[in-house]
């Protein structure tokens, strides 16, 4: 590990899936995802915790190409690490339509 790797601060992130979405499709896309993540079912939907916010952002960009949803972001204070402020990013993805947010392409 180089000095750059040691100084890189990781900010944790949470992606909340809410509404009507295709859970199997999301889990299939997650299985192809790199990085550390943990999936939990909540009473409101699916929660996916990522160790690094950049992995979460990359996954959301993949979702945007395949699904339709509304996105909200909130940032909370997560404490100090090595004298630097850590932030906790929460992305809430709302799938409102009955089709599970799947984009349809007409042929």
C-alpha cells in the first residue's frame, strides 16, 4: 500500500430501496458489484450498506441505466477517523410505478 492508499478516507453509504421494485433484478445487479456491501431487509424495503460512497454512486449509475426512480440524498456526520471528518451518505431511491421501475424500450 502506498501513501495515497493510506490517506484515502472512505465514507460509508446506505442505499434505501422503497416502493415497488424488482428485488431479484436489484440483487442480480448487486452480485456483479465490486466493493464491500451488506444487504438487509427492512419493514419499508431493501437497505444496502456500502463501505465506500464511491461504490454506492457507481451502483446507482448502473441502476439509472436500467430502472426509473426518484433519488434523494442526505448526509450525516459519522465521526472522526485519523483526525478527519467522516460523513455517512444515505441515498433513498423511490420506485413509484407498479412495473418495478423497469425502463421499457419500444422496438
